[in-house]
């Protein structure tokens, strides 16, 4: 039995994201798997894992907004901006007040510039920063624009501050804790992090690693898989008939003449992604539009309208394809 779809996992502390993928592949004899987004080993929470045909979805899955629950410790800065690094600086924090902390947190809402941590996968000159950092070096990094949609202080028990954040893809929460500490004047570093959302996916539906380890067979995953079709619900949907599906699976573009007498399409812009589905086959393909909807000329049936980007092999309902 081949298992295709998206599995939401509650990653525990101490495992890398790749550790989780490897364990799922080994335990359930999954041929292909990959995670969506990365969590540091000390972090916990939502880790979407794509299985088999689901790996084709990864470039198209929405990863925003990201949401986290975290804790920072004021008065100490570390080499990695989190609890895994050596402390490089200590400053007094005893004069901090909850009001001051709230004010600084508010100042980080909205669009901000953020310098990536040295211990990160961001590449400079083709080399990941963490490889440079491991040699004890630090180089200048260009700030990047990120968006903090929400940032709330949950509880203050100094030197610990608990908070919640919703942000754009590419935001480093370690760097956010570091920068908040700098604005407070006493430094800070991240001591815990738990991801609760990634795009449309939430932690509530995630399986713990203990529950996965208690499963004996791959078929036990089926009730927990998000079908391929449902994983892309944000994309406009085109239901294809047998003739159109055959053309797409042969890698052919769909033209105006293929869609007449009436286009089977929702309104779209040029370059927009559309999912082609079938009531019986589930997700068939991801297509890209070549023209605007108002640019379709029925008098020119040779116009290219849709181009296949990814084609999915049917696995049927029982194997979480969807439909």
C-alpha cells in the first residue's frame, strides 16, 4: 500500500526535523518524504510532513502565517540567540517593568527589518551562515524585511517572558528575542519555542511522536492524512473530464479549443496556479495560467491557456488522495 498525503506531526524537543522524517520513512516503509519548514532541535510543535506523491506539493503549500508560543530570558545574550549557545554577555534586568516590556513588544509589530542569526541556514556568498559560525567567525549580514502580524506578552515572571507571535515566512524568532532584548537594554535570548500554525495547518490536528511510534502498520496513518486535494484548498479548482486529464498527464498544455464550448475555469490572472481535480482521481495536476481570464479569445482556439507544473499519479480514495 502506498501512502500519499500530508501528515501533521507534533515534533518533540531533541529531534531535528530530518530525524522525524527519517523515522516516519523507516517505521512505515515510506519511499519519499519531506518536511515543510524546519524547526530547531530544541523547538517543538507543528511539523507538516509530506509523504510520497505529497512531496510534489511542497513548493506550492502556503507557509504563512507562522504562529508560535515562546519564552525568552532577559539579562543574558548567547552566541546562538537561544539556550543552546554559550552566554556571551550578561546585563542587569532588575529595573524592568511589565509596562516597559509591553511597550517594547508593541514596537516590533508590523513590518520590521531583521538581521538573520549567524547560526542559520541563510547563505552568504553561497555558504550557509552556520558553517561560518561553527568556525568561531561572525560576518556582516544584510537585514531582511519580515512581517510580525501579532505579538503579545502572555506572562511576565522575570527574568522569563512568555509570548505569542504570528509572523511571515522567514522570520527568525531567535533573532526577534535577541532584538527585543537589545531594545530593553539588558539583552535576551530564546529559551523555548513551540510552533502552533504553519499556513492553514494547526497543531490541534498533529500526531505526537509517541502516537506514531505506537502504530504498527502504515494503514493506521490513513485517518490522519490530509489528502493531496485538500492540502491545496487555497488554490482555485478546475474539475477536469477524462479528455482534459489525459492531455495533462501527457504533459500537454491546454488551449482555448480544449475548453470550449465554455471554459471550465474560475476567474484567474496570468501566472496563477490552479489545481485540476477529478471526482474519482482526486488531485490530478497543478497548472499555471498562461493568459488572463479576460484575455481568452474563443476565435483563437490555438491560444495556450494552462500549462502543467506538477502531475500527480492517482492512488485512489483509500490511500488519501482525496476526491
